[in-house]
């Protein structure tokens, strides 16, 4: 069973790295920033926290949808103000305390 988890964890990490690069491109364009700052800001966000958590299944979302979640977080201070986040689904998957930006 541990080998299966290990393979799934590796697949998830690979998915994340691809998604982060693509989301960083959108952040760079939208917020007129450089790559370093775009990636750093995204890694510090609650959106990334949700994306990195395998159980939320946010990684199934398209890159533009994840970017919209990030924008909602940046503009309102909460990922839960995004229409893409179904609070019941996220809470059901064990994520009740996401590091909200204040």
C-alpha cells in the first residue's frame, strides 16, 4: 500500500509543478510582475495550500480556474469568495483551516 501512495504522491508533485508554472505565467501577465515574485506570491497563498492538498481535488481544476481562485483570494482576502470553491466540498475533504491572507 505504501508504494501506491508513493506513486500517487509523485504524480501529484509533478502535476503541481506544471500547474504552478502555468499559473505563474497568468499572475505575471495579470499583475505585471516578474516570474520570481509571481511564483513566491503563489506559494504563499491559501490557493496554493488548497492546490497542494491532494484531498481537496483542486488540482483537477483548469489552470484558468485556479488562477481565478487566486485572484479572488488576492482581491477579497479569502479563497472562499471564489465561485469555484464549494465550501461544503472543501470542508468535507478535511480542509477547514486554510491559511487565509488577512
